[in-house]
């Protein structure tokens, strides 16, 4: 199966999950989960939220940030991967001056 994200309309979301600023994303969804190339813009964040039914995998392509998962802070940079397992809660903050660019894969289980 080929997914062409160039053919998926990019959406801009202000204050994702109660966070700050904006993020932009293109999203592919199925019953198995989601694949989301996205950017948290400078000064932005995804607010604290819980993953009740899925694992959330966030591979960092560029930029800098931090994830706070179940109270533990992790530093994010290109080449790192933050995983929020089913039942956990997390937030992601762009701590840099450029977009925090990541590929998010949500796996339902």
C-alpha cells in the first residue's frame, strides 16, 4: 500500500490537546491507527493527554524539544524517538526556534 502525503491536505491545529501555539499535520487514518507527519511550530506544544487505546510513537526528524511522559522528561532531537505506551500520558514541547518536525505513528491495540 502506498500513502502519498503530498495528496493529503495539511491542517493547522491551534492548541493541540490544550497545548500552546500551533502545529501542522497531514494525517492518514485507518482502524489500525494513524500515520502523521507533523510540525510543532516554534513556541508550540501538544498538551498533556492520555493514550487509552494506543501506543504513540514520535520519531524526530529535525528541531529540538522535550517530551514529558508519566512525569519523566525526555530531550528530543533529530534521530531520537519518543514512545508513549498505551495507558500512559504525555505532552510534547518545541523548545527550539525552528519547527519540531516529527513522524508520529499511532498504533491501536
